[in-house]
C-alpha cells in the first residue's frame, strides 16, 4: 500500500492552485483512486467514501472543460481545462426581510421575491419557484422571508409533513443554494420555501383570492405569471 501511495502522490502535479488532469487520467484506475483520495484528504480530516472518489474521477473524465462537482461540507471540485481544484462553495447568506404585499424584495443572497395579488386566480400554482399563498393565511400578520432553520416543516400534497432539510436533500439542492433560498414564515408557521413550493395548508382554495409569489435569481424584476 505504501508503494502505491507513493506512485499515486507522483501523479499529483501542482498547476495554478490545483492539480494537472492528464497525469491522473493516464494512470490505471487503482492509482487514480489513490491519488484522488489524497486530494480529498487535504480538505477532509476523515477518510472519504468511494462514491465521492468515483464522482471526482468522472469529473476529470468529463469532456466539458468547466465541469463542477458539489462535495459535502460546502466544497466544490472544479475542472478548469487541463487542471482541477477544490474550493469552498460560496454561501450567500441574507438577513430576514418582510415580504411586500404587493411588491418585490431583493435579498442579499442574490434572489428576488416578487408578489402580486389575484382576486380570482385561474388556477392554483405550486411549483418550486412560483406558487400561490392564501390571503386568509396572511391577512393580519406580516410574512417574513428568512433563511431556513432546523425543524422547519412543510405539509405535502398527501397531507403528511416533512422537514425542509429532507425535502432539499431529496431534490439534491446543493447546501450553498439551500442557505441562499428564503423560507416564508407567518406567525411562526412556515408557509412555503423557495425551491420547494408552498405547504399544502397555505394554498388557497379553488377560486379564492391569493398572493402569487415568484422567486427568481435574475437581477431584473420579472412579472409573476
């Protein structure tokens, strides 16, 4: 094992804050895995799983010259033409703000939340970034746009509940993105989460007046449709 580790280490040739791709790709798979395990050991104190090593091998073999791979702990593996490097994913946090009814709120995380009123909506919307909220749910108290918290829960279409954390993981949203998206809270109740949609109990009834919410990452303000 020690001999193979020495051979693997010889494949890791520094190149502009990263490592050269070609020496690793040209090596046998057993040495590729050992070399990449050593790379990951530079940021992870404990041994990494084979799945992460194989994902990194696939990144290096990817024909795209600018492929990316999200790794646990907020790290990002990037292929930059003939080299690759590990960086920390940018975590774009934001301060809680009150939703404007109607209006648009630009969050520090780079996302914009737009809201408009519809007295008689043609349909009930509930997609990850475009959804309806019942006016009756938010008639008397402000809606707070805030980062997610441990224990946040949404009611699913079948009436069961699941944590926002689990739903984000099920949808395979990177950790940095989860921290950048707002949760909609009113009176201590989570009504919706951008990237997931509205809780079933926060949706309007058929034909009921509603606030239409559109969450977008683009800088320019677009009309919710």
